[in-house]
């Protein structure tokens, strides 16, 4: 008998993801729809689109079909600045790689 991660009831939990157990497939879906990690990923995708859509590369000034959203202060070290538009630059893939190499060196 395990505790369902969504409803917290003890029962046979046939559905599992990682260390989390669920009593039904619906509970598993509902749990991950409202999960912080899942929501952060979805918001990050929309935020990146907002920053890069119809914007030129901040380094070379050219527009490309695929643009990258580059964080000046990394998301890992400054998670509170993840969605701060003053902490990001729209860069083309070439200059994004160059920017990452120069920051980590």
C-alpha cells in the first residue's frame, strides 16, 4: 500500500513516475499539470518567444528564423531573475554560443 502523491490516500498505486506513486492515470496527469517544474518550463518557453520574436540579434543586429534567449546572469545562479526582461538578450545561435564561451572563460 502506497500513498497517492495527488490525493494522499493509501491504496495500490499502479501508476508511477520516478519516486511518485498514483492511484489512477487521471491523478498522475492532474499532478503534473499543476507541478511547479512543468509550469516553469511552459512559462520559460513563452517568455523566450516574447523576448526573441521579431527581434534582431543584440550582437550583430541581424534577424534569423531561430533566435536564442540568452540570460546575462544564469538561471541556475539567479533563479529570481529568470523572467526579468532586463536580464536577457535576443541572440542568434552563433553569437549565443560565443556569449556562453566568453562568460564561462
